C-alpha cells in the first residue's frame, strides 16, 4: 500500500512561485509514473505534469515553460516547481502515482493565485 502526502500549497500573488512536494510511503518502484493533477471548482481534473521512471516528462500546454516536475527516487518524492503563477492556476493539486494498473492519489493541496 502506498500513501501520498502533499505539501507546499498556499496563497500567492500573480507572477509568484510555489514548490509542491509529494512524499510517498510504501514501496515505489523507479518505473512508476509520478505526477500532479489539479482540479478547479466546477472543472474536470486535469493532468498538470508527470515524470516517468526514465526521467521523461510530460506537461499540459497551459503550464509549459512555467512549471517543472522532478523526482527523487532515493526519498520517493516528486516535486512541482511552479513559476509565474496565474489566477487560472488556482486549484487543488493532487499527487498521483501509477504502479502498473494501480493508481494512488494524495489528498490534495490548495493553490490559490490572487492579488
């Protein structure tokens, strides 16, 4: 069983930065896909970014050039560095780990971008 705990959310002004962390307890394999999704009120959950075990990354078009995902396999943690934040980035950000057919979700951390 894997448990995911996110941290790093908060309130930030437009143009600001935040760094999210997601620590996984349990057994995580280097081949697992780790990523971040977000869900804004009234909207569907969407993929923000993920990183494969090979290190390959994928980003939503809306965050390319502003967000950077990384992972540290030694401590089973995935990070999301968010720069130049915009009000439309406001959402609950959820950590996600995919181990073959099994998917794990964190509880989410709120990110609010507002002046």
